[in-house]
C-alpha cells in the first residue's frame, strides 16, 4: 500500500521474489566467490544479470542451467522474472558469501537502486556438474546479518523446526518486536499457528487466530486476479489502451497511451496515491472514483513501457476498469469472484469508520524499529477512509491460507492466467494451441507483502503450497512481519 514497501509477486521455480525497497547498511569488504564450478556459475549469473541485456540472460540460462529445471520453468518465464527484479534492484554487488551445503550457496548482494540488500540462495544439481537450478531471493533489512553457515546448514526434524519457530517468535514478542498472527504449513499439513500481542491496546483485546489485519498491498494480488478473470472470460484485453474502458478518464491523453498490461506490470508511468493531497482528502476516500483527484491530473513519470516503477495509482485505475467492465463496484466484484470462491469469509475492504468485530488496530512507532515502551500509537490517522484496489483491505491468516490453496489449485482462474497473476508471462491471445493444463506448467511460488505505518503482511508459497505456505500478519510497523517470515523460511530450509 505504501511505496516504501513494494510488493513483487513472481513465478519462481527458478526465482522467488518478495521484494521490499529497504535502505541498506554500509556493505562490508567485497568477498570473493569460491573458485569452484558452482562459484563460477554464480559469477556468470551476476555478469549476465548486470549486463542489462536480455540476450545475455538467455545465453546464461541456456548454458548454465539444468535442462530439467528449464523444462519445469521455461527460459521465457525466467527472463521475465529476472527483468522485473532488475528493474527494481538495479545492478548487484556481492557483499557476503555463505556456503550452506554442497549444492546451495547463499550470497548477500546489494542493489544499485535504493541500495537494497538481498540474500540470493543459488541452488545447484547435486552432481559434479553443479548446474544451476534456480535462485531464491529474500530482502535483508539494514540491521539483519546473513545466517551463519553452520546455523543455516544445521539439519532439523519437522518437530525440531516447529520448536525452533516457537522459540524464535517468543524472543521477538518478549522484545516487543512483533504483534500479530503466524500460520505455517509444511507439505500441505499445518505445522505452526499462533497469535501474539494485542489487537486493541486501549481495551486490552488480544490478537486471535481470527483477527482481521490490514493487508496493505497484498490486495493488489486480488486486483490482478480479477483482471485475469475478466480477460479469460473475454471481457477485456490486456493489450487495449485504458481509454477503451474508461473513455471518461480525467486525463484522456494519458488514457490513450497506457495499456492495461502496463498498469498491471507497474510500467504505465502513473505514480502514487500518497501525494501531498492525501491528508486533506483522506476522509473522503470511500470509493475508487474518490481516489482520482490524488493523481489523475498529474503528468506521467515516464513514457509507458519505458521502465518499471511501483504504482499504487495504476492499481486504483485497474479497479476502476474492473468496475466498468463487470458492472458492479470493485469491492462487490472481488467479494463475489475471489473471496467467496476461495472460502474467505473474513476478508473485505472494511471502512475505517465501520464497526468491524475482531479487527486489529495498527500501532506505529514512526521510523524506529526498536521503540521505547509505550511509544507506539494507533495508525488510523494515516489510513484512507476505505482501502482500494491498490491495498488496504483486511483478512485473517486462515483466509489467506485458503486463498493460497485456491490459487495454487487454479480454482480461481485457469493455469496460464494463474501464472500471469504471480508474475509469469502474459498468456497469448488467440493461440491455436489449446490452453495448457496444470500438469503442463510448474507449480506456483509467491512472495507477496504489504505494509505502511502500523501494518505489515506477508504471504509466501513454495511449490504451490506442496512445500510450504507461510502467512504472517502484524499490526506493527514494517518490517515486523517480513522479519518473522524470513526467519521462519530459514528454519524451514533446515528441515531434512
């Protein structure tokens, strides 16, 4: 919901992204990658990535990757995902190297854009060739150290992982670093579920497993899914200009230049909704058209398609397209076509003034991640009167898990369109070949997040949920949920 915490949702049987734009700490001296087969493959990967040339990326993928991995996730999908990541991260510089085991190497890199840091865990075939299978990517915030090799590589049983998660969370809660709900599934079975902290400090109401939390930008996933549904049904085309669906858009010249696909991929040139006008209009933001005065008369930040830049305004406009094409308001559409089919009974864009049972109040401490006792205050004065198609709806951990399952099983949209929703290529319109079945496509991976002062939410799916699903909802400032998620994923990665 806030541009300081961007969400990237990507297909990832070769690359898992959950990208947050964070400021980096001063990088340590640059280490050397090992002079081994695996180390040289990482060097080649980074060189191709930093070249900015699509031809070099394709050459890298065809020459360095395991053919079986490319069969599971084709080169086209991987190039698309890598280009998305490059647009946000920029060129990568190695800051630390941590071998995990004989077929995994974790590399901490710094992006040239926004100086964000990431841990890239490169996966290799276990044979002597050590061909690349993919890379898992997670952001690192400025006070986090990369895991020590002996810690990251220590094997755990499933019960041991459950205990490790419980112990780790207890420490964070005791230090007042986390308040919220955590839900973890492992290979389709519930592994861990617990609520912590208070939903309402004034009335001393605890968070429970059914507490509704503000999702921030995770709502964009629902919006993109709704667009996919309408496209699949032939109600719209992603290649069409915006003007075709919103002929009365306040800035017609902009509407003629932007396509729906550019709006969905953050390449439209539209900017943010949190402009200088937001405070004065905040109480009037009860419908999607009410958001237009925040940005509609502003010039584009760049020519459509020229580059990628995270855009809340673009997703508000997509919501307006959904309203125009479907004939119902955005909130009704996603409730009927996304939430209800997925079994999400406690998910909606509740108005701020609406009396909503069991809804968590967000608590913010400003810029400090380690506030003094009592320093946090309610965040209602920073929220719009009602969330939008760009973010700000509410859900529970259980509902998000149900959504993850429905999406992974292609129950909300067809297989090809499901992959587009999570960052894959746009399905070809009018193709002569029949639509691909689920068995012909790789399982989906998702790293989705949202946040602004007093709220942070994370949804992680690996292997279509067959490996793990992690939901973390927090009513504290970012990166409270993302830190918990990253620590949990580190622990899950140690299960053998």
